């Protein structure tokens, strides 16, 4: 692929024509996204002039081309961006998207789906996308569109807390695999399996590191690299995931479930559960039933 010469004097741009439809969901409307380190997800159907440039964004961006073709601003140059290709753009890296008039029409729009990540405020603790500059990946990741669509439809219809939680978990799993670049440390995988088999145990950072056969520093480094989260945050996610299943599948009390997944008391458990799902355990159970 031949790249065009670098463009000078790029400025913040937000040109969106009238024949463009965009839908998005952010962590405020869907707390499980925020608990997974995701700021927002969305989709766009582009049948008009579209040009968006972010010069110094305070978020990371993962965008999949689902249908059609447009242009992506990569390291100062506009390059072709077609179906089956995904853009990863890190913090503070200038990036953008532009439609091609000949390539989009009402009956055959250019379709993209995206995820944004932001640090702070309960979001990811470290950068999620392991790239130093914007990159364009090959590989069909269009099923992200389907995952986001499922989440949007659930929020707009039944609004079942359990279903919303699981859609968010699927989206989070997609981002973890893609952002890890296809590499996963077998020791981490074994550690999470061991923890899932004994969630009621007192899993300190020291205990997790010893179980994984590595130092605490290295454990933290691997977790941040593969998950964008600390070991403690990942442990909390596993506990809440198990708790959500127990709330749906058993009649055990909230106190019993709290103990079964490793919380010292129901109050600490309820606080953590609400932070991850947006609902209290009792409200979650009522909605699921």
C-alpha cells in the first residue's frame, strides 16, 4: 500500500453530514462497561460527507470497518480503510476517519463500529492498546458490531441487568484478546483458573504471585499488559461474574453468596457488585427472575 505524503497543520475536525446515523452507549448508561475499563461503544452508518479528526485525544480508540470503505488518518496520512481492517489508536495520537463519496450511498453505507478507553474515573488503569502509534490491523473483527448491537437492543428493550452485564463481558473479552495482540501468558491463564476454583479464599497480591510462580511486580506488569487492569481489579471481576451467576441460578442469600465469592461481609459485596453492574445484588436478582 502506498501512503500519501504526511499532511501538515491538521486541526480538530468534526464534519458529519445529515445522512449519517450514529448510536453509542457510554459507561454512565452501562456501568458494566466502565467496570471493564471501557468508556464507550458505538456504531455509525455513513452515507454522506464524514470527516472527524482528533488531534490530541485523551482516550484510546479501537474502530472496526464492518462494511464498505473509507479513509483512516494514520500517522499524518490518509490511507484506505476497508472491510476487515481495524484501527488501533493510543492516547494522544492524532487519528481520524473520512468518507469516500464514491464508496458510500444510502443503500450501501460505510459502516464502522468502535470502542473507546479512558483512564481514571473507574476506567482502565493503564493503556489498553499495546501500540505506540496508530496501526491498521488485518483480520475480520466485524462481530464487534453484533456485540454492540446486542447491548444496545437489550438496553432499549428488556433492560435486564443480567443480560446487560453479559453483553458487556463479551465486548470486554473481545477487546482483551485484540489488545493483547494475540499473546497470552499461560501462567496468568492458570492463575485465573485456580482463583475461579477457589474464589472464597483470601487472594492477596502475594498469594496470587506465589500461585503464578512470579514476583508481585511481574504479576502486575503482565495483568496491566494483557488486561489493562491490576490483579486486584481482575480478581474483583471474577468474583462479581460468579456472584451474578449465583444470584440467578440459586436461592442463596446475599450474605451466603458474598462469602462464597470471597467478600468478608454483605455490605462490601453489595458495594462492589453495584460498582460493577450498576445494580444492587437484590435488584439484579429480581430483574433476572
